[in-house]
């Protein structure tokens, strides 16, 4: 039973890790003015082209489009890894300034992943009428 719970929980924990990494990229690499100043200097560090590519990615909405593409794939093919990818790319897009498309992709990915993890059994009998009987009292 515990291994089943762990199998259901690890994608959500991995999404949390993606959110933390995306937050570090935004607040530790992109936003600080000191990072931009170091990259604007004549002797730029080795990581400045990576930072520039990261900035160009959100300026051209690359992260949002990738997240929407993954969401469409997740809706077309019911695979948990595609749903996770859509949610992860949506979270990255949200953190890196692609709000609208990132929010939609994160929502679609999370809901699709949740639906794929749900048991396939029909709902329990608490809300179903047994033998189609109607109660006299509400």
C-alpha cells in the first residue's frame, strides 16, 4: 500500500522540485541587477550566454508555447509522463513571465495527471441509488 502511495506522490514531489528550480532561475539568475551588470561588463563570465538565452526565451514566449504544446499532447494521448511534462513546463512558464499560457498549461497538466492517477473503478455507492429507489423524505 505504501509503495502505491509513493508511486502516486513522486510526480507531485517532482513538480515541487521543478517549481523550486524555476524560482531559483528567476530570482537568482534573471532578476538580480548584479547578474545583468556582470554580463554587461567587458569580461563576462562563462554563464552569461546561458542567462541571455533564458531571457530571450521568455521575451519570445518560448516557455509558454512549449507548455501549451505539451498540454495539447497530454490531452490527445493519455500518458502520465505527458501530463507531468505539461504541468512542469507550465510551472516554468509561470515563473519565467509567461503567465497566461503557463497558467493554462499548469492547470491542464495537473488536472490530466490527477485524472490519470485516479482509480478506474466506478464511484462508491454513497451517491448512487440502489435499485433505483426514491426516498420519501429528502
